[in-house]
C-alpha cells in the first residue's frame, strides 16, 4: 500500500506540453519527484510551445523535483535508457502515466480515414505500442517493490466515433491494456487503470480556437485543465483501496466527484457519459 506521507517517484511520458505537462505539474505540486519525457528540448523543436526542461523547471518551482529525460518513445532503446536512469537514480518507480502519443495536425479535420494522411496510423506506434513498452519496464520495477500505479490517459473516443479510426483504436487499446495488465499485476500490489479525460484546455486547443472561434463557443465552460487528471492520478495512488479500482476504465469527471476533487479553478468538470457513452469494463473471465 502507498506511503501517503512519502513523496513518491513518478514518470509522465509525453510531458513537453498538453495533458502530459499538466499531469506532471499536478503530481509535482504534491512534492513528488516527477521524471518527464518527450522530444522537445528547446523552443521551436515543435510547432507548439513547450519543452521537457520547461516542464521540469515548473515542477520544481511548484515544490516537487522535476527531472527532464529526452526520449523518443518510438525508439525502444531510448525508452529502456530512461527507465534505467530512474532505476539507477531512485531505485524505484511508484507511478507511471502513459501519455506519450502522436497527434497529427489533421486529426480533427472532418474527413473519412482514407482521405487523411496514412501517417495518422503513427498514433498506434507512439500512443499504443509505446505505452506497452513503457508499462513493461515499469512493471518490472513495481512488481519487485510490490507497489505502484500504472495509468493510461484515454478518452470517450475509445467508445464513440471521435477523430476517426486510428484515434479510436489507440484509446480502446490502452483501455484494454489497463484491464489485462491489472490481472497480471494484482498479486504484486500494483494497480493499472485507464482514465477518460474530457475536452482539454491545451496549447493545441488554444491554437484551434484562435483559428476557428465560432466553432468553440462555450468550450471553456466544459473543458478540463490538464492538471485535473494529474490530481486524479495522485488521489488514486494515495487511495489505500486503489486495488479495488485496478483494471477499471474510469471517467475522470466521475472519479473526481467520488474523491471530492475539483479542477484548478474550483469547477467540477462534467461527465459526458450521457452524450458520448460510458466505458465497458472487463469481463471477469480469465483465460490463461
């Protein structure tokens, strides 16, 4: 069971900006040591602002310990090296948040999948496959210490049509990872969950809203900050009953109500279950 008074060691993948950055900041604000991975090391490396070093520095300013690890999650050797660094420096890993992915600029363009670029499929490499690889490394550390939490960032796109087949398959895939990895991890006191996030206030959405403001009227009243999911991950790790949630696909807004957590502006973000559907949980059958 987690030691709630002990600052924990976390890794958030894909944390230069967006959801990963916000999650990492929220964990860092609790005093945790947070390793952040990503490819962006200097401004201008990507079309959107943000770097792993800026995220790490902000974590430290918030009272945690931020450590940047340059890592391309499409390269298994770089991922292995990142986990080796954490093992050598800390001797343990308590929380892994699998967030690294590829979001193509044409992802939200309304069009059938065959009219979008074929490289949209890269989300299944960095986003699905890379989450398996990171979880494999994390599980070896966590099983040995008999404690830990692996969380996947997901969305309602795992169930309803959202942005097309590649995006949906990636989200459905990480949900299944949480369900199945939980079975293997249960004897070792390690939990795995997938968290459905709502609409997010990120650098990417800010750019889209600036370009098409008429399409996003009322967005800010419904959207979540990226830090919101980080608050949920922290609460899950500290929950002495977290084993009961292992293997579940959780709607973040609903979990927040259960834990009494609000967003950084004090709002309670809405669940979109009624409009977009809810997650299907794993069947209890186990075929070894």
